[in-house]
């Protein structure tokens, strides 16, 4: 059973930067499709950034140009570098993963929540105005 553990959240000022980490355990291969979601207040969980097997990244329009997703396979860790943070970025950030069908790549675009089988516990990001 794949396990995900996020870290790196915190409280910062408008315009600051943070880097979130998601450590993957109980799996050391390269087939996992991974990404970051966030949940803001009472809204539905929304996709933020995703990365496929080839390192191709996809971002939500709201974070394009400010956030960068990266994966270090040697450390089995996924990252989300967030810059120019805004108060509207405040929320709980979740790392998520799933295995695609055999010989298939990860889903393109912003994948739906239902596609992901594995979730971390979330890390809170709070951006003060």
C-alpha cells in the first residue's frame, strides 16, 4: 500500500514562497502518477499541479507561472515550489497518486480527484494579506 506524507506547509505573508514535500513510502518504482490538490475553506478539492512519467508538468490556471512541481526519484519525493503566494492560495494541500493502466502514461490536463487512489494527510498553507 503506497503511503504519502506531506510536509512544508506554514503561515507566510502575501508574496512569500514555500516548498511542499511529499515523501512516498511502500513503493520505489516509477509508475506512480502524482500531483497536488488543495482544499480551500468549504470548496471542493481542486487540482493544482501534476507530473507524468516523463516529467511533463501540468498546472491549474490559477497557479501557472507561480508554482512548480518536481519529483526526485532518488529520494522518492514529490515537491511543490510555490512562489508569489496570495491569500487566495490559503488552504490544505494534499499529495495524491495513482497507478495508470499497464503501458499507459498518466492522464493529461488536470486529472479529477476520483482518479487518485492514494492520498496524504494534507499540510496547511496560510497566506496573510
